[in-house]
């Protein structure tokens, strides 16, 4: 790979994270369906997984689990970001569950899940 | 056992209480669940206050490495809890306010779902644990976890009354916007981790300081993203839109907590991250941060004050007054010095008592009359002189009447921030206090004319404003015929607390010391990483001044005058034309708020550059 | 705000964010780089404590306080869902009707159920040794139980799923984590300190408190997810909408 290609590869995973966040925001802002909006929020969160895992990657590294790898024999990726992403995923799943239960109740009370038609709170 | 060792218990005790309440919830009678809730929140309050009292001025930052992972030579793998006076003080304030909120809801609160008596106190205890953890942690990712804990529980509490249309909508907006802010903050935390390879506040700061020099784009982006996430919680313009929607619909005891402390914790987080991570030679220049906080603060204060004045829905009115005061707090923090910070500390203490008391009084109106609309309630609450008196005193305190803590905090912030800030503080205090007094005059005294369109006009539903009419009461068995004693005593106690903040000289000295320790970048790193006590340089404690008292009295007089002028004038049938764009901006549409969030990130970055 | 104004604000904000983030990316260390000081320390600490899975060591030992917060978020979200998806006063419950299940589906689900359950328990128990742990295994266990819904019907699921009991389990998991932490405090160490013997490297009993905390999380997650899904299934299967007009945009 030439130098430019290597440089581009060097930041590509981070750029993907930024792109995901922006696309999630775009979806959230223009959504016509609250269930879709909750999905878009999950896309925003996916950007944090990508960023953290990309930061923790080490070239040629394997999983930081030493039940079948002799310590020191191979490089391992950063275990801290993996733990952070695990925490992040659990947070994301629970927030999604809570948001969806709110959407269910909105569908019942407002008879719509289109955010443009929710008009109870203004000014 | 040392003070530091007990710090994790301030978080663990309410969590355990929540687990107990849920585990035994099906068998617990209701009053037992309520007693247990108060016992556990009170236990945490006692721990926090005890730790605060035991922390000496010579070693102001007891630090506990959870799991015993004390770092060697400044490098470790664990999470640290830091009991510096501001963090511990906030944990104590949170716990005391949770206790007050539970006492206020004592036996009156409608308690769905059936056979789950522990649900409500359980959620409130988890909320308390999240806020205390956020106040005490010295680790950036751990702060994100507790940020999310208080968020998740707050969304559920806001949407508690699912039978109605508004709460579920407000809770969803709250959840979407705050979660988005949290994820932006996490992106920023990731950037900082990539640069420094650390997660602890002190460690990141120390690593950054090893390479002094101007900030590069990565640091600016990291600061912007983390600060934007926290400023969403703090409801700074243009991240503030969710606040009124959420506060207007949450159950009253929850509003007391949201407005009284949760919003302020967002500000605390912003200032804490700045001072520990970015305030050193390798961080962001103070001038840039000053500019960013000042601009956002002024905008927040002005917009909040105008929107507050325009409301007729009492809970929304109080919510916007919180936005306005957030702006003043930001102006105080923007001074980036111990003096302004000390003023904010006192202001936050006083504001928490006053705002919680005002929400408590509004809750009485809601449960007695099924309405929180200023015009619909016109004169109806004449029979509640005690509540009316408390509401009016709250309005005066909000306007900055000495010797309330709000007036003291305001005076200190004014002096620290300089001349024009005085005008801003007086204007904000007069407008927000005036709005509360205007509502008090109409609702409790029946002054002024009735609203001409009190009979619902056709097409009103499509209007630009939210009225407070026809709200469901939160009490068991519908409208209250007699107001329970707890609902009348709690606001009085809270107001007395706000008064005490202004009167106790010991508290002023303590606030001065707390602010000095809080704004000491090097001292924090030395205490946390190396176990050096590093007491801050003693400064002059914040105190009353003649000018401050005069400005406070002037703001109060202005507020009274504004309120009287407003009730004397006939109520216009339609809102003034200049207010329409402002109202349209606050559309209750999550998509709009997300767009504003991105715009806000851009503005913040431009200000920090 | 009109859609056009919103689009403008969004475009301007998005461009600003993109510029900010792109500039930040340019300053990040290159992908795959070798500098991971915290990660290296975490691996050393994990090996010192005889925990083969370094991620489990970070989650349940070095940064166990994060996991306490995370567990409480799950606990709070489950409690919140119980409150938000309650049967309101204007709603009725309709008993679920038995539904026909295609024979191959039934056979597959019956076969998969015990296997899935076993895998879930294995993943919880081996969290300190191999990828997995209480969160992952707990979700698998909860999923296994719901295979009964696919294999038979909702009533069969309800028989093995007394929600009240699972709520107690959920709370017990949360309480157990806190009690392990407080136990260390009582023993004279710091909160959540790893006070148990570290055991032999790469065996089930290694890692000190890591497997204990893993088990507590496993119980909480399995029970919590069951309660969570029960509330959603209730809404989908049993609870009828308020008796106003016909639902239009009801959630699917």
C-alpha cells in the first residue's frame, strides 16, 4: 500500500464513527416515525462502539483472553475499550427498551407515532 | 475507617434500598415501602453530610480507589471516587432533596402499578444513586455511566403518568435528546482516551499537561463533545429545549429533583471536567472556555427569562425560570475563578430550596384543582393562604430578596463577573421572580382581570402555547379535598433551608473553601494521584456586600412592580406578535431539538477555537 | 419550526460537526497503533489476579464500579418498563388464545431450548476464562425460556415464568453485587475489593470475586430480561387498547 493509502486507512475507522453519528442525527431529525427515530438513536450509539473499538485496536492483535494464548506470545488488543463497549451496549439496549415502551404508550394516547403530529407541548 | 473508605456507600446505600424495595415490593404494604425509601435516602444523606463534616480544610479531597486499585507512580487501572467539598456537597444536597421529595409524596401519591408499592420509591432511590455517583466520581467513563443511570431513571419517572398524553411525549423527548447528548459525550471521552490512554480525570489532565502548548483540533473536539453532552443535561441554550417539555409533565415530586439538582449536575460536570482535565498548560486556554461559557450563559439567561415571563402553565413557567438561572450559573462559572464559583455554589444551594418549594406549591394546586393554568385558576386558590404565602415568598426569593441564599449567590456572581453581569442578573431575577409573583397574585389573590378567552375558544388546541388546563391530579382518588400536612410543611422547610444558606456564616466560609479546592487543577491531580493533601490557597470567603444587598432589593422591587403591572393590564386575547417566533422555536418536536443540538455543537466549537 | 428551517439548521450543524470531527480524526493516533498504556496495565493486572479473560478482569475487578452502575441502569430500566407498560385503568386484559404451531418449528424449538439454556449457563460460568460472562450469558438464558413461546404458546411460557419471582431474582442479583462489594468493606478492604483467593489460573474457580460478581450479574440479567420481555409481550398479546376508537398507528 502506498503512503496515501495507508494514511487513509489510518483514519478510515474513525471517519466511519463520525459518519454513523451524523447519519443517526439526520435520521432522528427527519424521522416521521418514532420507532424509526429510536432506531436512529441506536445508530448514533453504534458510532461510539466503532470509535472505541477502533481506538483500542492493535495491528495483528488478538482478543485479550489468555485461556488459549500464552501471555506475551502475541499482541492483544486493548481490553479496556472492550469492557467500555460492553457497558455501552448494555446501556444502549436498556435505553432502547425504555424508549420503545414510551413509544407504545404514545401510540395509545396520541393514536399516532408520527412526531410531526404530536402537538401537546408547545411554546 | 477513614472518610474516603465510606464514599462508595453514598452510592451503594440507595441502590441497595432500591433492590430491597423491588425484591420485597409485592409483599410490602405501601407505608412500609415509603418508610424504607425515606430510611435509605436519609441514610445516604447522613453519610454524605457526615463525610462533609469530617473532611478537614487541610486535606480537602479524600479519594477512594474502588476495589483498592490505588495507582503507583500516577499510573493505575481503577476508578476513583473523590469527596471534594463541592462533589460531596452536591451528593448531600441530592440526598436531602430526595428525602424532601419522598416526604412530600408521603401517602398522597397515586401509586400505580398495583402490587408494586416499591416501584416509585425504588426509582427515586436509583435516581439518587445515579446523581450521587456522578457527583463523586473522578473517572470520565464512570461519570458517563452515572450520567446514563440518572438519565434512564429520570425518563421513566417523567413518563410515570402513562394514562395521559403529555407525559409520555415529554418523557420521550427528554430521553431522545439526553441520550444523544450522552453519546456525543462518549465520543469525546473516546477521543481523550485515544490521545492520552487514560480515563481518570486526574490522569487525563496529567498526561495532557506533559505536553504543554496550544490546543489542537482533537482537544477542541473532545472538550466540545464532552461539554455539549453535559450542557444538554444542564439545559444551556441551544440544548435546553427538552427541559420545559419534561418538567411540565413529570410528577411534581420528580420536578423538585429535576429542577433542583439534576440540571445543576450538568453544570457541575462541565466545570469539573474543565478544571480537572483542560485547565492545565496542556489543555484549552482559559480565555476560550470563558468566552464559550459566557456567550452560552448570557443567551440562556435571556431566553429563559423571556420564555418564563410568557408562560401561563405554571410548571412550564418554573421550568423556564430554571433555564434562566442555569444561564446565570454559567455566567458565574465562566469567570473561571474561585470567587465566581463560590457564588454559584451558594446560588445553587439557595435555588434548589426555592425551586423545589415552588414546584411543591404548584403540586398542591394541581391536586386540589386539577389545573396548573394561571388564568384558569384565577382567584380560585384564595382559600389556601398558607400555600399562597409560601408561593409568594418563593417568588420573592427567586427575585433575589436578601437574605435568601439566592440573593447572596447572585450578589457574589455579580461582583465576580463584573458590571454588565449585574444588569443581566437583576433582569433575570426580576423577570423570573416577577412571573412567579404575577401568577401568585392572580391565583391566590384573584387580582386583575380574568382571561377573556377563559371559555375555550375554537381552534385553541392548535395554538402556539401550552396551557395548564385540565391536568389530571397525581393524588389517589382524584382531587384533594384536604391538603395533607406533608405537602404544606415540605415547601416551608425547603424555603427555610434557602434562607439559612444566606444567613449561616459558616456555610459562606465553607463555600469559599469548596470553590477554591474545586478550581485548583494541580491540587486535584496531586491529591487524587499522589495522595498529597494539597490544600488550596485560602481566599476571601464570599460574603454579603452593601451593593449586593441593594441590587437584590432592586431586583425584588422590579419583580413586584412587573407583577403588579401585568395583573393591572387587561389580559390580551392574543399573544404579542414578537413572541410568536420564540414560541414556535419551542415546538415540542424531537427532530427540531436534534437539529439544534448539532448546531449547538458547532457554535460551541467555534467559540472554543 | 417548519421542515425547511429545521433542514437548514440540521445541514449547518451537521457540516460543523463533520468539520470538527474530521479535524479531530486527523489528530488521532493511527488505527492499529501500539500505544495502549491503560490496556497494557490492565492485561498485567488481570494476569496478576489469575483472570484469563482480561476483559472480565476490567469489568468485574479493575473497573467493577462501572459495572455496578451499568447493572443499576439495567435494573432501573426494567423497573421503569414495569411502571411504563403497566395495565392502565382503562385497559382490559384478554386471556391469550392457544395458537397452532407448525410441527417443524415445534420440534426445532424443543430441541433448541435445553441447548440454549445450557449454553447460557456455560457462558455465565466461564466469564472469567473465555469471552462472555454474566451479561451475555444472562441474555442467552432469558432467550432460551422464550423459545417455549415459539414451541408451544404464550400460556406455556406464562406457566414457567411467574414474573413476580423473576422480579425478586432481578433485585437479588443487584443486591448480591452490592453485598459482595460491602463484604470487602467489612473485611477491612476497599469497597468491591477482590478479597477472595485468586485460585489457579485458567480454572473455573480463578479470579477471586470475578466469578461471583459474574454470577450475580448473570442472575440479574436473565431475570431482568425475562421481566422486560414479559411487559412487552403483555402489551402485544394480552392488554387490549383503551376502548375508544380503533387504533390507527398502534405500535407493532
